[in-house]
């Protein structure tokens, strides 16, 4: 664990971005990303993910708060810091008339790579992303998967220590997505990554940490295991065996208890979501008593919601139920 700010790859402190003195895109976000983290940046549309990424890249100036990358302040003039970052936007686009070789050579020259090191670097990257067979073909004819692999190569041209990839598997077929996830796993061995994604299955597979945004507010930051563990005790599924009338009487008794947020029966499968203050063993004891009273047998019982998707949905639901506290008003921001 990083002991001080200088050891962090990214640190934001009370970061806030307000557009046109009225739209709060990001609200008081403090985030620490350590070396070796593969961070899944999660949130619904409009949550502030893109704004946060642009602030980390120094493409926007914050309204309040600070961003540090590699221990130094990031701002629109910090070109030396951006040279240490590899970035892929959502749906990357490339000049249609160029080939992978000409485009990557162009990007390498923008980074100031000398010719003697540029050519071997291009060849190695083209092989690494499996574009060798079409390295001289126009980009205009590329599939989504080929375009995504070219974007990966371009993001690695400067040998960055930090990668920020926005929706890297968006629009990819199953094979291309698998190839991308395998590549992320290999890169994670020696780089720090920030992956902004709507595909929570991808995040669950490749990330070890998560940050969840909701309406501009950071509602969770920590390990992926901690995120999933938050709901492990609150969501259960029980397979039942018994007479339909007996099952119905049991469900009615369970629904009358204040310990449950929701009780749903699908076929003979009972899905239970506990209230925020409920104690799981006591709540399950209530269920077992109701089933026993009506002679309904339990075939299996499982905890649900151990995957990232359910944990994310649960967090956002709780945040939305609280409402959004605006820390900055237009008058203060003016």
C-alpha cells in the first residue's frame, strides 16, 4: 500500500467540475490509485466517468480540487505527464487512408521517438496486437476488432506506465473481446490501468479494484472483493419443494416480516433481498420457520449478488434513494 502521495499513480483531492456554473459533472471526488491497480471505473450514463478521465488526463481544468499523476500536478500544460499515459477513447477513430504502419509511425514521431528506436517499436507492437498480416492495408477496411487492436498499439507506443482505456471492449464480437481481455491481463503484470466500462462482466474478470460514480459523486472506492462483499449477506435464493398452496402460505408469512426489502417467487425458486438493517441469520430463521410451519422443504439455498454487477446496482440504488447533496452552488462557483 502506498504510504504517501508521491507513491501514488493517480490522486484526486476533492475534485469538482462544474460546467456553465450550473451543471455539476463531478462533485468532491477524492480517489487514490496505487501502482499495480487495475481499476474498473463504473457508473451509469452521466455519472461523471468521462469528466473524471478528462481531468486525470489534464484535458479539462477542475473547478475545485486537485489532480496529481505520478506525484505531480496535472493540468492542460503538463505534456511531460501525458507522455507517460496511454489513452484509448470510446470508439477510437483513425485516418481512413493511413495504414497501421503509417499511423503508428506518425504517433511515434509526435512522441519524439527517434527513427532508430521507432521502427523496431512499431514492428513489435504490430506483432503484439496481431495486425502483422494487414499492417500495410488501409485502416478504412478494418473491422471493429482490428480497429480496437490498433488503438491498443497506439496507446502503448510511448511505453506508458499508466493506461486509461474507455470502454475497450465496446462493439467487439466474442472472439475480439476475449483477445482484448487476455491482453489486459498480460499488461496488468507491469502497468497500472484505469478501465472505464459498462460491461461489468469484463470488470469482474480483469480488475482488482473499483471506483463507482453516481451523479458525479464517488460512492465507492476500494478492492473489487470489498465491493462484492458488501451485498453478500443481503441477497439469497432458495429452491423449494412442497404443495403449491403450502408454498403460497409460506410466502405470505415471509412477506409480512419487516426484515425483507423484497420477496419474489419464480416457479419454486424464492428470491429474498434483506432490508439494510436486517441481520441475515435471524431473517433466514424467520424464513425457515415459515416454511417448516407449512411443511415446505428446502432443496438448496444460495447467496446471490456476489458478482460486480449486482454490487454496483445495489450501491447506485442506495445512493439514488438518498438524493444528491450539492456541495457547490452556482453563486459559489461564479
